[in-house]
C-alpha cells in the first residue's frame, strides 16, 4: 500500500522518472534527461546511416571534440584523458597496469566502493601483494581523520593509495588534495576514484596532482549509462593500457597518440554515450541561471537541508560536518534486528519502496548489522520529498 503523497505532474519536464515515486537515489545510477537522450539517439542514427565512414572518419574526430569539452569541465589535459564505460573500469585499468612485486601493498579505506575493493583484492592476490584497509570512523568530526587513518596504515611497501573523492556508502567528500600531497612526499602513487565527483563538485584535476583520476559521467553529469573517463598523469601514460588490447596496440593513425589509439578503439562498440557527453554538459550549464556552479550549490544546499529534516524527525546528531557533504548525505541507522541476506535489499529499504514508493538506499556498512541510509539531491528533488521520507521512516519502526 502506498502512503506517500506526490506532487502533481511528477518530476520536471526533462526527466523520465516515474511521477509516482519519490526518487531520492540519484547517486546510484543517475538519471539522464530527455535532451541528452535525444543527442545520444542522434549519434546512433548517424552511425547506422554509414557505419564504415562513421567509425573510420567521423567517430575519431567526434571523440576528440567530446574529450576536449570534458577535459575543460574537469580541469585536465585532454592528452591524458580517455573515455571508459565507468569508474570501476578505470580503477581496474590502473590496477592491471601497475608494476607490483611480491610484498608490495595497496592501501585504501573501509569506505571504498565494494567493486573497487574486490578489484584491489584480486590484483593483490594475483601479484603476491597485500591489501591494507585503513579504518576511517563514521560518524567523524572532520576531514583530518581520513588522512590520519591512511598515514597510520601506510608502510614502506605501500605502492598505491586508492581513495574515493566522494564515498559511496557514507557520502563523505574526502580531502583528496591533502591526501595526494601527503603521499606524493612519500613517493606513493594515488588513484582517485571520483565516481560521484564530476557534476557534483567543481574539479581541477591538473591542480589536484594525483597520478590517476577516474570518474563516472552517468551519475551527476547526467550523461547516458556507459559514459566514464580515466585521466592518467604524464609520467604514467606510457605504462597504462586498456583492459582490452586491439588495433591501437600496433597501428596509430596519424596525429593520434598511442594512449588515445588504444583507448578509443577496443573493438566495435556503441560510442554514443561518450559522444553525448557535450550535450550533458550543456544541460548542466543551462539548467539554472548561473550555470553549473549554481546547480552544484543548489544541490549541496538541498542535501544539507534533507539531512536536517530527517534528523529533526528521528533524532540524533549529524555524523559529519556540513563541509564534508556534496549532493548526498548519509545517516547511520539503528542496527538491523535481522540483517537481510547478502545481495538483497535491506528490509527498511524494501518497506520504503513497497509501502511508500520512496526510492532510497539503505546499505549494510561497514558490516551487518550496522547500516546507513543515503540521501541524494538533484534538480528534480524538492524539500517536500524529504519530509515524506522522514514521515515514512517514523512509520516503519519495526523495520528499523
């Protein structure tokens, strides 16, 4: 039975989201607006009109143009930027290219995205290396706790630090600038997993100084699914190879680097998600007066307000300073009375969906029975939706 009350007309016109659902989970898979989907479809139709000319002539030029737009948006040089399907692919690409010896260590935090932790563990196991996981408290009183935990866990054999720019389960904006600087002094490479950062935060990757940066574009940039990027600093560019080796390993068209020749062509594929990225950037810039900066500021403010609304109804203290929030916020919940089976939604998450038509994730973190609820704030969200969430949470004490 549905108990939530939805505003007439549902989400604003550009969005295809179900008007009968309070969608508070943009952070998981994003939502692609109509004009961006239309741009993607136009590229698909152009491809199918003449596939040979498209892949041999049109696509390379169009990818260069899309890459230049994206590079300017994230503050990176286009020479080191490659399109990939998602940030998990970017992480795997770097890990598979990294020179490791037996006994070397890979360092991350317990807030790491589970898929990336799996990739770290797999590479460590196959290379005879060791995965070290620094425990960062949550709740926490400031960003310095993150750097302190990583430095305490680092050792003389630490070769790479994988750190989230914005954590997935706990929605924390980590102090990646300070982390990169601290480990650069120690000669340790840093890979920043920016899965949530593009479109949420203003980025200047070149100034950040990381060795590697990967991000999703289907989340907060609102590009089609299958759009992500990997940026590699100049000193690593010759060493990093795509996961699929194809023609670019032996044939480099005139004017194209080995890096782009390999990453831009890993076999026949649908490049339309990548080619639609400029349309997504246009959408972000035109969504509000004031451009992307105004949109990011609006979403950040709404995420903070959403956290206040839920805390006011349920009680409790903020688990982190507001300065560590982007367009998401996470709240620790009471321990699950009966944790759900692995791979299945939390009982409270199911109740919110089935009884109230509210889409919001509840994660078992750092391990059952402990868990957190994560809120997202995007252009289509409004204050009243978080009020309904607070009411629904109060109505489901048996599932808390």
